[in-house]
C-alpha cells in the first residue's frame, strides 16, 4: 500500500516510488519493464528517471540496458550505517510483531559464542518470558541457529568449532552432522526453527537482520508455547519475521526466494480436469517422478526434508523423513531410488530412510547444494547445483555416470532447475531460474555431448520465474512458473502454446505419469508466502494433476 503524501509532493512521491522499484527488483529491470511496472505516462516516467540518474541515485548498466541503484544512494546508506542503532530501529517492528503474532518477540545479537537478548515485547495473554540481557546457546535456540547459519562461511565454521553441544532437552541437537544439516536447511529456508530444543514446551523461530555486508547484525525471534506456536503456525511466523527484518535495515539478505508473488490475474485458461489430488501443504514440494513399475509418483519437500510416494489410485501418500535437505528423487532400475541431497547423490532406502553415498560432484564446495536431477537418454544422471542461499552464480551442471564419475558440463548458474530431453534425445533443456531462462542445447543421446547453448524461452520477471519442466511426446516443453500461478507449454521452436491457470502462485515442477503417461502432475510450494496470499491460495503446497490431452515423453531409468 502506498503511503499518503502531502499536497504538492506528487512528483517527489513518484520519484521515490520509482526508486523503490529499482531497489526492490529481484534482478535489474530494463526501461520497458520499469515503465510498465510504474504505470506512469512515458514522458513523465522518462523525466523522473533522468532526474534520478542525474543525482546519482540510479545508474544505467549500459552493457545490459538495465537500471540499478547509483553510487550516491550507496554513499548515503553508508552514512546511515555509521550511526545505526539496531535496538531503536527494531522497536516499532517488535511492537507490531507482538501484536500481530500474539507471541513474545525479541531482538538478539551475537555475543561471543552465545546469543544475547537486547529487547523484547510480549503478546497479549499468557506468553513466554524473555529477560533482556540473558545469553542463550547458539546450537539449541532459533536465534542462535540463525546467527550461525547466515554468517560468512569462514566465521560460521570458526564459531561452530568453539561450540559445546550441551543437551538441554530430549530434542536438543548434540551431534555436529545433524546441526550442519539444520543450518543448511535454515539458509535455504531463510529462517531457523527450534522445536523445544532449549526449553521444554517452548518453540521458537528466528530470522536474521542483515547488515550492509550481507551478514547478520542481529536476529528477530518469536517464542511461544509448543501447543500454540506449532508446525502449522511457526512457518507463517517465520515469513513475518523475514519481512520485518528487511524493513529494519532495508537489506534483503541473500536468499533469492521472494515473499511477494505477483497478484493473481487471468492470464491463461483453466484446465477443466485440474484437481488437487493431495492437499499436503508442502513447504517446497519438488521433483515429481513417475515410477512405472510401482505405479506411483515420488516427490520431495525440500524445506521439510522428506521423500514422498503418492499412489494415485488410493490417494495414499507415504513419507520417508531424510533428516537433511533432499532436492530431487530419481527412480532406478530394480526398484531402487537415488536422491540429490545436500551431501551429493545418494542411494535411499525408502523403508528405513537410510542414505548411502553414491557421488559428490561438489564435495569441496560447502556453500553449494544440488538441486534438480534426472536420468538422461545416455543413461547418466544429470544434476544441477546452486549456492544454498541463491546469492551468487556458483551453480553448475554435471553428468554422472554409473561409476559415479562426474563431468562438469556448464557453470555460472544462479539457480539450476528443470532438466529434460526431446523425445529423440537430441535436444537438452535446462533452466536457470533467476534470469528467467530456459536454455536449449543440441545433444548426442548416446554420449551426452552438448552443443552450444542457446536461448529457448525467456520469461519476463513480471510473469514469474521458470522452475521444473517436462517434455511431452510431441516435443513440447511444459514448465512450472514460480510466482506465475501457471504452467506453460512451449512448442519445440520456443513459441508459447498454452498457459494453464492454477489456484496457487508457486508451482515448482511437473512430470507426466499414469499408465499411459497422460496425466500431468504438478508440485507446488507455500514457502515464504504472506498470509494474504495463503488466504487466497489455501491449497499452496499441494500436489495437483490434470490430463492436458497429450502424453509425456518416455523417461529413461538409471541402471546404476
């Protein structure tokens, strides 16, 4: 909602609104994109933009034709930081959060190898008591884990080496491996959670308040009785803390997942047979994969780490908790499963949850994780990687053979995502989500050799972001559009053919399944969606299915 402006300041308000657009864009926008988003007449828009450039508040990247914040704006922000009072800046947000969440909220900062409470506000009624000046451990509290997870990696490792993992409750993490898994999940999610890990009967959730060097200068935490701040309420509270932390400093942090999807609009046609076959409420449902011999659909929840098996006949969904971040699942010959985890490609025993290492193409890159993965027509595993917080283009694409040897195929990727091949295996498709690109390569179906990369489709930021994809028997590419409320079908020449509307903003991936591969399954997410959006899209995180009138291309099984 736009703030009210005094009379006679309309031009100034328009300029400040335009400055906000430049600052808040998930990636730099071009002239036409800014003009469309501003809603201003072109002459007025151009005049205001020129003025902002003249005063150094905005600058144009001439090589890319995009607009970013100017040097003068950065100089002024540095002066603000020199006199920044975190407690004072957070005071109004603490008041608001306590009222809206109805729980105790507090501000903490790092103090040696402990978290120190700087300020607190209590919600109405009975609440958890917090003492200002109290120090609490890092490994067993939400504020402590947030302070650990979002540090510069070298600083984080140094802190962890100094920790004593004392037990406070039966839920306390007291071993290094599960703590590292929890911190990885925290970075991917954007907030940390403690389920009775420090105090019996008390749950907490915390989000970092990021400074200008993109490291936490503090954290916001909400604490409540475990009966009230339970699994259903703790994630929405985390989203509110993220938004409040950003308002305190104006620093968005590094995590690329937006908390502000575009409004729902009618941009395509509804699919008559579209239905939510599993209203599961996944945080980040992903990687649907049809298992032909089991007649079941496997899928994962990345941010509530588990692999799921859905039976479309009975509607039963079985869950295998993995204990660490898992981003993709691949059916393998002889009824085995391979998953992409935060530690590499691993064999998964679904019945026991036991993971066994297979290959780790990025074993020495602690800030990265694997993302989407599939078996190609060459019989090898193809998997992309990304930085855990999606802040830098450190991701890559790998081909992994049956012997576990990995070959790096591509680099400089921000968020590697959907992979797929044309029915004849001669074209390979690969998504880099943040710039909104679906790439295409000529491909040798027997060796996996790739030709020069070319742009297959580009999705404007105003439409959403491309995520997972699948290819049908006619060679068309189906792609889930994150924050776009839709799934799109692109013809083999890259032309948009269909845009199917969904009742949720964040579809994540698609896969063809069923006896004749004629059912299109769609995974979705609810992570970091504000309450207003969830009210309009309560099925977010559910599994959807429809029959689009075309079957999917055959997907190869890994023989490893």
